């Protein structure tokens, strides 16, 4: 069997894999990227954040994304307990230089990134699934994969990047993938036509709706269709007694605000259910390898953070891998820095995500106040501005203080919601048939 050689082998051709591959190829390394599916292919995670834009510009694909995406100027939040929706415009963030993001159909978006990697010199193979990785004493690795013809291919790589998304190749190999004890959710979703859209500039905004069992998303696309789904506690999906398509419609009709926008809607895609949403690996790097994006961790998508965390982590990983290949002795310090950066982003988002169903958090989001620049701080969080020198720490600290004061003022309602959430976390694994998303 012929063993091929490369400096870096990347498992997975989603946004994380394509980003790290492109940037490493630009630094002069020979990079091979293996994608188990074929682009274009379906994927959830369709709402980008403003801080994705500098990365897309660096990759040289911003104009292409503009062609396929609809501009998203804000995130809109809706509650049955409040009279009016509240819209958070990115232009009101602490740094007002990034006033919009994009909503994208991920099959088109991921295809752009993958093809761009090939143009930049990455060796790309689709329908090629990694089946085995062995690490050698010099920290290089031997990777086996099987292509669509059933042929086994082998590579020897100086460094391995796991961007396998929710497939979590190394997390499973090392048995270090753990479900997040603080958050256990599942999702059901589909694409629809003829859904009511917001007028004018707000047409591309994501809409979030709280409901009894979790929250809804509504994400509009440039072609007029819309992604609609619900992230909910597993006990709710486990209660399903009808076909999954009917269950999604029943869930939609349980919220009058969502149902009102879908009076004329038509389902134009299969309905998908996916479970075990939140997880994290015990480590993200080691001798000769690094994990990026969902291959390391995934949190609830209420703030649309997934693609940003994946791509930002991939940018950081490209710098780390480049330096390790040039100076192997620098690996421990570089990995420590990478670990801090990635965990900081996840931790910051997670504090808010784990409390998003609490009445105190909902009330604060639905009645924003800019005391101590708190509202601007939340705008910056929603824009994904966590990895630069934007002065975000103080506004978010004051937000947390006010949150706990609000929690205590209405402690009975909040404690009841907290106890319900804790019971939901013990709801067990999802029993309906699920579809794991491809690499992210």
C-alpha cells in the first residue's frame, strides 16, 4: 500500500477544516484535507456573526459569501410574557465597525470555503472517511481512510488537525468526549417557504422565541426560504407519539408568535432531529495533534456562536501548528495559549447559554438597559467580539451582577425554573431517530 506524505492532514472539510487548511497552505505547508461527505451537503448552523467577516475577508471569500448570503443586522428576541420583540443591532455594540453579519445556507457556504482551500493549494478529497489514526514516537501520525470505491488510502503526516465536527474523531478514539452536565438539549428543524419575514433592513435578522420547552430559531435565507427549528429539553422530544414532521408542526403551533408567521408556510426539506447537542472533550491538543471547532466542543446555538468559534479556533490553530512545525520545542507553551483562547470563548458564551431559559435572564434581554454599557456589552457578545481587545469584561460583569440581583428579587419563579431545568438534564438520552450533522 502506497503511503502518501504531507506536512499536515486535516480530518473534516467544514468551516473549521477549510479555514485551518487554507491558512496553513498559505504559510507554505503541504496540507491534505479529507471530507467524508461531498460538497455541497446539508448542515445546520446557518447564522453567522459579525466577527466572522474579518476571517472571511482574510480567506478571500467575503465577496462570494455576500453573493449567497442575506445581511443580518441584528438578533431579535421574542417572549410570550412581553408585549413587543426586542432587537439587538450590531451597530450598537462597543465597537461599531462591524454592523452586520450574514445568514447563509450552509451547503453553499461550506462549499465556498472548501473550494477556496483547493484553490489555495490544499489537496482536498471528498467522500473519503478516516478510519484509523496511529501516532508514532516522533509525534507524526499514520492515517488510514477509505474512499467511496472502498479503497484504503494511507498518509504519513507531521501533524494532525481534527476538524471532524460532531463526528469527534479523536474525542471518540481517546474516549475523552463528555456530555456537558450543565446543559442537555436536542433540536428539531426544517426549511420552509412562504414564512413571514421582517420588513426592510430587518429582513435578514434571526428571530429567537422562548417557549415552554426551550426556544425557537427563525433564520431567513436570500432565496426567500427560512430555517425554522426548536432547541428543547430531551424529555420533550422523547414525548413524541406522532411522525417527526407532524411533531415539528405541533411544536410550532404551540407558540402563537411563531405560528402567526407560518400561516402560509410550506415545508420544503426533510425534518431533522438531533440530540446530545452539548459536549466537550477533556483536552483539545497533544503531541502531534490539535482539535478545532465542534471536534472539541459544541454548545447550544442560541447565540449562533458555532461557526465563529470553529473558524476563530481554526485561525488560532493555524498559527500554533505553523510554529510547532518550525520549532517543536515551543509546543507546550503554544498549546497552553491555544487552550486558553478557545476555552475563554466557550466559557463566555456558556454562562449566558446555561441561563437563557431563566426568567431573570429572559426579562433582562427583553428590557435592555445600557447601565455601565451593559447593553453595548451584550451587543458585542452577540457579535462574537470576544477575542480582541474590546473592553467587554466590565460591561458583562455588571450584567451578571444585575442578573443575580434580579434572580433574588423573584427567587421563587427563578428557583422553580432552575429546578425544572435540572430535572430536564436528567431526562435521559434522546430516543427519537436523530441525524448527526457533518463536519463543522
